[in-house]
C-alpha cells in the first residue's frame, strides 16, 4: 500500500498536545486563539494533501496502462516485420551453401509442407545466378538435350560437383503445372532407378529443376545417336530393361499412392557411367486414382502411347507397361518407335515387328546387328515373348510390371543385378542372317 506523505505538522504529538490550564472566568489569551486557528489550518492542509495523493495514483494507473498498450503494439509490429523478412528470404533464396551454392531455404508457396521421403529437410531452392554461373549462362555448348518447353544443361558447381539443369522457359500454366508436378513427386521418391532431385529454382517466369548428372546420357542417344548402340552389349541392354522395370515397379507397387509415369520413352531413361538406368521427367506423371479422363489432358509421345489411352483417354498402370514394351523392342531391334515409310506415312515399331516377333524363324533377322551374334537364342525368344505381351492392344492381356521383372531376372548376369550364371562359351550364338 502506498504510504501517504507525512507533513511534519501532522504529528499526533503536535495536534494532541494539551492546552494550558486557565481559570474559568479568565478570557483566553491571544496565543490560545492563535493555536486554535493553526489547528484549523492544518486540518485543511491534510484534507487537500489526501485528495492530491488520490489524484496522483489515478494518473499513474492511466499512464502505466497507456505505456503497456504502446509496448504491446510495438511487440506485435516487430513480430510482423520478422515474419515478412523470413518470407522475403525464402522467395529470393538468399541463404546459400558455399560448398555447392545450394540454398537450404524451403521452397516457397505450396511446397512449404513438402518433405523429402527418407531424407531430411525440404526441397532445396537454388539461386538463379548460381545456376547461370554453373551452366556458363546456359551456353549452347552445355546443352544435354531438348524438350518441348526448354533444354537440359550440364552444370558445374565448386569442387567439380556436376548436375543436370532443366530450364523451363515461360510457357504459361502448362509449364507451371508440370514444374510443380515433377518437383512435388520427385521430392517424395528415392529409388536407385529413379533420377535424384537436387533442387529447383523459381526466377520470374523461368523455372529450373536440378538433377544428378547421368554421364552416359539418355537411352535414345545411345541407341539412335552417332554410336548407333555400339556401347550397348546384349547383357547391358537386358540390364537396362531390368532397371527400368524396377523403377516402374516401385512407382506402381511400392509408392504410396501409386504413380503412373505417363511419358515413359527412351529419351526419359538416363544412363550413368556404369549404364545403370534411371527414370526421369515426371512432369506428366499422375497419381493412380486421380486420372479422370475428363480433367486430364491427353499427353505422351507418339509411338509409346497405349491404344486405350489414345482412343478413349483411359489411363492405368498398364499404359506404362505398354510403353515399356516399346522400349524393350527398341533395345531388341535398335529401331525407333516410329519411322517414316514415305514423306506422308509413318509406321510404328509395334505394327512392323509384331508378325515377326511371334515367328521364331524370322525373329533373329530383325534383331539389332550390333548384338545379333552375341546373344543366346533362348533368351532372345523369352525377351521377345515379354515384349509381345506388354504391347497387347487389350490392357487386361498385358502383364503387371512385377511379372515382367520376374521374367527378366533370370536373363541378366548376377554381376549386372540379375540371377543368370554366365559361363564362357556356354551360350548358343545366333547365326548371321
């Protein structure tokens, strides 16, 4: 409790001190009158002082309340400014890792909650100037491949850290949708036969996705490029088929929810320095169960698209199995999925090869000359049988990718990931045509 200020004149001893004794009939002297007047004056002073103390207390309460309100407003303003500052840093990706030039900021917007499956942290956002420097300002000499919305470039960060950078130029909502779709899916997937995502970049209307670099490029380049498949032996081709089947099995059977790639083709199968194959380009991939034909645009690549999807828009895991069958035929015959017969007429590899695939006497004649003299006839018949099943027009006749995988395992040498025990001079060689 606040003590009232004590005036020296308010002492009880002073106020209650006895008056001098006088006879009854004697008039009060002058000093007695003065004393009484002084007492009245002191009482008035004390009443006024008490009133002042109450006023001062009320004023202190009002001022304190006002100060508390001001401090509270200042705290709220500081918190608001701090949150805005954090959002600005996330947008610009200004926090960088000096070793690799990679930011640790989580991806902005809708990816804030996306976490990497089996990995710590969120999707890595990389500053655009770092990517420009790593690719020599996206020089043509660093182009690894071209797509519908941009190019893939080779990039090099400090300490010879190599990456592949897909640069998507302004293509409106479609590019944005594919970018978000691919980043969203790849950040949740980790599998030896699926390309690894390192990060992404959002810079104005430009979008970039950064992957691990696959030294031997795409299967399409190896088969149909200048080397014409010369580096791909029979066993390596079988291993590539096995790796692709493993990647698809993960998407169809082990991913939760299951994923349909929707654009499987030789250019989207990448090979590392040991010819291990990995699936890439998930921009068109969809989650199984969400592929309503009314809201899903028909997409894919001519020659790989399953008939039921092309004609009716029906998309299932069996659509990927059809595309896998086409890739298997490419590996077997070294031909492109669609070839021009005349300037106005094309023929698919499936239509051309189907009659010969089921005729054992004709089958060796359509095999790629690079591998024709190095394969076991029995294995050739088995691979051809798997391919024929995969490209059946009716989806229900196609096998599950798991069944395909089990059919290929015994044909691949153990050292390449299969179960085949290879002995020298034990294989029957196909005769030359």
